[in-house]
């Protein structure tokens, strides 16, 4: 419970920092984080409420995580420079929505978490992160230090989170197949919440960097 509270605090803090620094974000693609983080926090609180009432929240998180992957893909389309890479991120959006529909309709059903398409989405986010890092080390981009680029930290957080998510979702499926679902849920919760703390901490630092970069540019 302590770890969950820490995760919720960091998540809420990322939303608060986004609000406080919105003037520095509003002319960048980071402005879209404000409604996204509001939705994220709202869904998290509703999901927790449903659990306390003994109501399964799979449907809620199936919808939210689908929106989440679409949002991240959209963000990458705004930051990747190569035309082919941008087309890949944009094309992923309708493709992924269709795959989720097929999975929920014909494979895993609406009363289970969509682990198969979550793994698919995780794979593509990791791929998009790799494409961003590849572009960042090209000679024409070496004059911009990676550590000072806000999206580098977003990308790093996403890479760590979704690489970890691939592992824990695969582990959860394994434990469930061997009638160890309760133990699997505990392990899943601990690792997932830890990864979320890393992810939202990365968001916070990226927002702060946006403000620092704006000050640097305005003083030049």
C-alpha cells in the first residue's frame, strides 16, 4: 500500500507540475500532457474506487491503456524527424485500435485485461524509443546534448516502463497458467507501481527542462 501511495503521489505531482509550468509547455507538444495526465489520474482514482467496492476494473483500464498507447504514438509523431518514422507512428494508431478491438471481441474478451495487445503496444513504444535514440545520435543532431532535451527523458521513462511491462505481463500470464494468479497479482503490482514511479518522475523532469530551456532561449 505504501508503494501505491508513493506512485499515486508522483503521478499527481506530475499533473501539478504540468499545470504550474504550462506556460513553458503550451507552445510545444508537451502541452498535450495536461489533459492526458488529468485523464490518467482520474482513471487511476476511479479504478481504485472500483476495486474497493469489489468491482473488476478491466474494462476501464482496457480503454485507458489503448488511449495511452495512441497518445504516446502521437507524441512520437511530433518528435521524430524522419518521414518514414513519422508515418510509422501515425499508421500505428488505427492499426492498434483495430487490433485491440479484435482481441477484446474474439480472443481475450472484455472481462479480462488485454495482455496480448498491451504487449503489442509495449513493443511498438519500445521501437519508437529506439528510433528516437537513433535519430538523436545522427551527426546533424549531435550539437543538442541529449540530457538537455526534455523528450529524451520522456523517452527514457517510456523505454524503462514498457520494457519492464513486457516482462511482468509475460510473467503474469505464466503464473496464471500455473494457478498462481494471486501471487502473480502481488508481484505485478509491486513491479508495475515501481515502474510507474520512474515513468512519472521522468515526466516531471522533462517538464522542468522545458522551463529551463525556455529561459535559456529567452536570454540569448
